[in-house]
C-alpha cells in the first residue's frame, strides 16, 4: 500500500462500506440524512417488520454508522458521522436521479 492510503484507513473504509451495503440499511441511511428518526417513523418509511428493522439498526449502531439517543419513551437514531451523510448524499445523486433530469442540471 502507499502512504497516501494507509492499510488501516483502507480497512476502515472497506468495513464502513460493507456495513451500509444492504438495500434496507441504505434506505434507513437515506431517511436519516433528513434528520433523526425513531423506530416507528423508520418502520413506516421502510415498510418492514419491527424486528427486521431493529436488527439492522443494531448492526449499524454496533459498526459505528449510527448513534442513538433516548427521548422520553422513544429511541432516536441519527448518522454518527458527517462522512456517512456525504457518502449517502453521493449515492443518492448517482442512483436516485429524478426522471427527466440530466446530470449537472437543476
């Protein structure tokens, strides 16, 4: 490896990308770029069962992609790092283009 890309940094990047490389986890992250959400809100947005959603949220939290905060009786999830926000926004720009819009136009 080169000094520009230290082995530890490359390994961390690969682990982070593996953590988000799942359709449901990407959907969760897309919704969380808009702000913190609780399980009920995410369940309504993703239309998956609560146990399935909770399993993915736990994995994302364990891998350091998400942070959580208890507010009253709800736990709110948010992206742990602005870097993940930028990654998800870049993925949305590439894969979630609006029909009829060309790249680079408004």
